[in-house]
């Protein structure tokens, strides 16, 4: 009986060790904050960072109403890194295959369809692009608005930054090391 118990424990331990090799680990992080916060967080973790790209964004609102504004050219770069996910239901997402065209209008990614948003107290027309977010969950902003580059200067909102970061090892091990930023989100993307 002791022999079977010992063999069971050894096999169980072996499965635990091998499971780390068999299951996909998240490749990266999305770091949200001011330009200084993001730059300092990247600098303090540079020995563990494989690559990073910082994007200038703007944000409006707070908590439940937070909207991030992103230049279309930057959104296209982020799309190539598989940063965007389409939310199918509460526990299922899929990578966004193609970034919808803005056609000269702001493009809204949000849980609910809308034809306009309020920015700086004024209604702005938008095209609804679907229930899309960064990573696999709406961890930070409730809405993402992709802004045509020629309209970027007209967006009056707080300047912020987002960094798309690839870590040298499993990114989950580094979430707590990115301190003094607004938010850090685990994400699986190509880089």
C-alpha cells in the first residue's frame, strides 16, 4: 500500500512540474498610467523585460465610465501585436482578426452599442466597432475609442500612456513588480 501511495505522490509531483511546461503562459503585460509612471516602471524592471512599446493615449472619465482614446495609427500597431480581443461572452474571448476602418469617424469599442459619446461636455458621433477590449477582459477602461490621426489634436482629454510589454519569463510572475502605475493587466499577445 505504501508503494502505491509513493508512486502516486511521485506521479502527482511529476504532473505538477510538467504542467508548467504544457500550459500556455501569458507572454506579456499591458501597463497603464502617466508617461512618467509607465517610463519609471519599465526602467525599474528593464532586466526582466524582453521588449516594450509605449503608446500615447488620452483618457476621460473615471472607474465605471473611463474611456481611453487611441490614435488609429497606434491602434493598427497594437492590432499587429494581438492586443485587442473580442468578447464573445463573460468567459470567452477571441483575438480581433482585423481592426475595423474608422472611415474618418471615431470608432467605439464598448460593451454596448452607441452612436455617440460625450467628450469634454460635447456629443461626438462614433461608429460602433463591437465588444472589444485590451487583453481578455475589460480590466481598466470601459470604452476604447480609436481616433483618426487627423482628429487626434481635437480630443480634449487627459494625456496618459499604455505600454505593451513582453517579459523574458512568464509575465504573471511580474505583475506585482510594476508598481506606482494606474493598472497592470496580464495579456497573451504576439510580439
